[in-house]
């Protein structure tokens, strides 16, 4: 099984997209990170919370089979409200919008991961890190020492929003960009 061609071999991931004022805030933060520090990594991907991180879908696995699993998950999933408040960072590597802890996030992540691993046992690796929902502003190309200044700057947004979590989206690598291939709403 050979992965599809792409920069890293990773071809797909699954997440929950955001829109409206939250997406506008993320776009403004990304612009600031780019103007201030030259950051670009992740800025072309629509704002989202990742449920299944990027993986390589082998050429012999039809993407439609994966879409069937995602549609099945959405048909069973219970929508919920998520609160996003303030900003945080994973060391010097990632700046993100904080997603407040909520057991519903774990149910979505664990349920989706379980269903996908059942349908595609060799496709997804078990993640050794705990699931930490977050909405990435910038990652990987943040210069050393920039994170504290960025977090101080972003405090001025006074970000505190509640958004519906009612869908999953399948992202697909197209060239060097991640684009939404398809999406399904929870019923």
C-alpha cells in the first residue's frame, strides 16, 4: 500500500470547521503572525479543530469508503456547544485558540477514531498524546521567543465564544494546501 503523492505523504485528516466571528478572529491572528514573524504554516487551512490528525490514505483504499465511515459517524453523533476562550501554546511550536474541556469533545474524538480504526485497522495509528482539542493559529514556523509576545497581543481580542459542534469535515491535501473534500452534519 503506497500513500498518495504529497509533501509528507499525508493525504487526509478529519476535523470540525468554524465560521463567522471565530473564523474572522483566527484570520486576523494569522495575518498578525504573518506580518510580525513571517509565519505561514497552517494559514492556508480553513480554521478547524482536528479530530483525526493527518494520515496517508493508500491508493488502493477508495476515499468513498472513508466517506461512508464519516457519514455513519455523523448519523450517530450528538451535536453540542463548545466554548472557545482565550489563547494558548504548545511550547514554541503552536499558538492556538483554547477550546474549553468538554466530555462531548472526547466522545466525538473517541467515537470517530474507534469507528475509523474498525473500518481501516491499518490506516490510523494510536496517538500516544492525549486528545487536546484546539484551534491552531500558527504552527511549526514560529520563530524562537515569539510565543509570549503573540499570546500577550492576542489577549486584546477578549475571545470568549460558544459555537455549535454539529459536523465533521474530511480535509484532503491538494498540492501544498489542505482543502475540505466533504462534510457531514450530525443528525
